[in-house]
C-alpha cells in the first residue's frame, strides 16, 4: 500500500486515511493509494462501510497544483472518483479543515459527508484559472441545486460547514473533536438506517425554463464580474451541461474544458501568483530566525493610516494602543474607528459581538510613558523626517530595549529614521497600503542593521494580520511605490504626448487594472505624490517628469477632495466627467516643453505602461532591493489592482518576451 494512503479496520468499518502533508493534495501517490485501498475494502467480506478521513491539519485541499502543466499521470482523478461512487459499500467522507477543489469533488463522489464545525468547503478552481475537473460542475448542482452550485463554482468562495449543511453539501455536522469516532458511529447508523446509498450522478436535473432563466441571469452577472477572466465563464458552460446532458456526457465535456483552461495563459498566470504569494512569505536563510511573539502593540498617530493599522491588530485580537498628541485628536481617532466598525455592522460584514470584541482591543493614550511594556510600536505620523526623528528619539527613551520599532513611512529613508535610536537592529519599515484595514499588501522594509529576529517577527506578524507580506530593501519608495512611480511617470509622459486622462484610464481598465492611473491620483490626492516627489533625494533630470500632475497640484486641483483634478467632480453626485480645460492645460504645457503630439493606440498605451513597471522591477532586482522577481508580482496583484489572471507585471513581461 502507498504510504500516503493507508487502510485499517474497526470491526465492520474500514478506515482509509490520507496522510500527504501539508494539505493532503491529491498527488499521484494519493490517487493510486485511494484506488488500491477502496478495492481492498471491497474485497474484504467483513467490511460493510468505509470512512475516508485525512490526517494533519485538513481534509484534501485539492488536486496537487505542482503536478499541473506536467504530463498527467494515471490514475486520473475522475476515474478514481468513479471508483469511489461506484463502490458497492457506502463511503463516508469525514471532513475537517478545508475540503477544496478536487478534495470537495472527492467528498461529493462519496455517498455521505460528515463535517466538523468550523471546517470549510469550496471549489476554488476559478482562482487558478480552471474549472472543477473531476465532476464538481456535474455533482455539485445535483447535490446542492443549480443556484448554489453557480454561486460556489463561479466565485470559488470557501463555504462554512454550517452553510454547506443548509445547501445539502454536507449531511451532518459535529462539534465533537474526535472526528474518526463520530464518522464510525455515523457509518454504523447508516448501515442500520439505509438500504441503498445516494449516488450523486443518479440525481436528475431538469432542463426546465426555470433553470434556463437561472442560468441566463447568472451569465449576465458572471460576465460583468469576471472582467476579462475566462474560467468563470467556462465553469458556467460546464454547469449548463449538468442540466442539458447526461452525467457521463457532462463529465466528458467538463474534462475537455478543464484541460483547455489548464493550457491557457490565464491559468499559468494564476498558478504562478499562487506559488509566488507563498514564496514571498519565505525568508532567505541569511535573515531567517525565530520570531518573537507580538502580544501588545502601539500605533503613533491616529490619522487615516494609524486608524487603519490599529484596526488590523484589533481584527486579529491583538491589543493595540493608539497614541496621539492631545486628547481631542485621540478622541477623533477612536470615534472614527468606532464609526468604521459600526458601518461594517450595518452592511452585514461584522456581527455586533465582533464589533464589541474588537473595540475592547483598542485603547488610547497621549503619553509616550504608556509605551513602556509594548512589544511593538508602529509610527504612523506625518511623512516628515524631522517629525519621525523626534518620535523615534522619544521611543528610544520610553520603550523596552527589546521592543520592535517600526515606521509606516512610504518613501522616507529608514536608516536616517533609525539613526535616532541607540539600537537600530530593532528598527524596520512596515509599509501598509491605504485603507490599511482592507488592503492586502504589506511591505516589510529592512535596513542593513535590522536584525534577523526583527525581520522574522514582522514577516510572521504580517501573515497573522492576514496580509500578503513582502520583504524589501530600503530605497526611495522601496519596491512598491518605486514601481508605481515608474508606471505613473509613463502615464504622465503619454498625457503630454496627447493622450487624455480618460483614454489613459480606459486603456488600463480595459487591460484589466481595477482603476486607471489618473483616477487613482484624483482619489488619493494629487498633492500626496507631489509632496513625496519633493522629498526624493535624486529626482530625475527631466522637465517632463510628472509635469501634468505637478501642474495640477501647483494650481490647487488636487483631485476629488477639491472637486477638480484630472477629472471634474459633480459636487452633488461625485460623478467624474472629462475636464476639457485640464486637457488643454496639459497640451499647452506639452507644447512649451516641446513634446510632439500624436495619436497613441490603446495597445501602445498598455504596452508602454506595463513595460515601464517591468523595467523598474528589473532595476530593483539588480539593486538587490527584493528577494525574488515574483515578489514584485505579489506587490502589484495585492497592492495596485493588477489583474491576478495576468500574473503580475514581471510574469506578464517574461511570458510575452518568451
Ligand atoms: N497542491 C499543492 N500544494 C498545495 C496545494 C495544492 N492544492 N494547496 C496548498 N499547497 C501547499 C502550498 O503551496 C504551501 O506550500 P509551501 O509550504 O511549500 O509554501 C502549503 O501547501 C501550505 O499552503 P498555505 O501556505 O496556503 O497554507 P494555509 O494554511 O494558509 O492555506 C489552503 C491552506 C486553504 C488549503 C490553501 O493552501 C489553499 O487555498 N490551497 C489551494 C486550494 C485549491 O485551490 N484547491 C484546488 C486545486 S485545483 C483542483 O483541485 C482541480 C480539480 O478540480 C481537478
């Protein structure tokens, strides 16, 4: 028998256990082991039922993604699952952790499903540019109904066990800890209760006008939401087959669609980013060390960033103190946090209990003496070196000598900030993105003096806060803002060449970016970048450098907050419209600068913008400011709305260069 799958008997019940760390993925060894163990259980006459259970932290989390893109190995998963469903003895899937993708498909091919409270199930294949390829699109609609299947498969969302029970995906839930014991009891119960075992492939789905209507509505919804991503639509096509074709035909077509998706550039890009995100969390050996535990934190500054960062900690149950310079500012900050949580309750994103729990984690003070016992301080004050210096001098006096001192600067020199303290090995950058409690990206910025313990602690903390955390080096704008600046600069150059803000934004949105670059500037405030550029110790010697944005900032057209920026904003509705005066102003400036006016195609705009990012990324790598090229992709996908299905700017550029 394969080591990854084993079988033992508990009287008349066979227990098949999968043990394939870390997540019990369905590798070739697991697939072949499953077939062998089921055959052995069928052959053994004393066995009347089979429990399928997994060791370790989770039930099967899916097919083995590392096998994708390589020649497929037998036995194929759909055949394995046909063996399971066709087994004459009932099979009970005992689920804990997450049953995802091929893992849930395996459970759906079993005759019964039992789950521990707190476990989750899902078919997240669309997130890898795939569709479920082992019967998920055929079995789930039969078991959970068409609408639930469309929701789960096209979104890829993880569904809590309680909801899965309501949908009929799970037959029973248990809150006891001993899953094996409960599963064996369940097996004994069904042996006395049931004469035949439900087989999902035998359930009939009607090709009725009601179902047709449901499909039509979902197609409109999914097309709108997918925005360029192919797999959710391919999944819909396969789900449609579940009502129009026989199970066997539907399964055959599902496999064809699955293999087509697997070969697509989108799936390659999404698989790249899946592994890139996990790789980014791994530290190079030179800086890996045992992290210390962060039990209490303080944030200096209760402005927008400080509040958002404080919520990140409270959301993870870590006590956090907000420090302000006076009581009025502190009250403002704490009230704003309360309001944000209250809004989340109103919109249903948070329960009242959660809101209260989170608020108990947040306290405030106007006194640095209250920092004496905290493990970590994150300074989130103004972007001004003098201000930061004086704060760090005070931290040096008031904090424990081993407390970590972090700055949330976006571009200031962290070595210069660290010069204010006696022990710079505990100084590090923690660059959150706004709004900090929502944005996934976190840059941990190290300076040469930062100790391995400090770095390891911050990387672990980033994961604990639910962030995609990337380690970068110290340099103006670090990695993220520096690349974004190269992207912005190229856009600004094209505005001078005659592209309008609308054309530029539309081109990048059509390419898949969540927002266009000038709309982003208007939203965040044109003065932010303007002031940041002024702090650049080595600005480029180029009169065109961000000239349109600088021009607007100098005239007080700062974007949404002033009603005018690259666009004009309706004071009542906030709706943006083209501002022809601004277009003329930019053109006039371009003529003064001697920039030739011309028409640029959408394709040229897109290519130049992405090339600008990738070129800057290569420079960042050559300067040793990031660990892996793929870390830069993680930054873009999680920080700047870069389409995941394009894999990030570095992956995209490399794939077209090949
Ligand atoms: N195949 C291979 N390796 C996998 C994997 C998979 N399906 N899922 C996770 N891993 C690996 C990760 O790469 C990581 O490896 P590393 O430690 O060497 O970096 C390790 O398992 C742990 O993963 P995470 O760091 O993500 O651990 P978490 O505890 O944070 O999350 C998880 C666990 C929720 C299971 C998450 O890993 C996950 O979402 N995995 C992917 C699930 C998925 O997409 N399944 C569908 C696959 S496609 C499929 O099944 C096709 C079928 O229809 C035919």
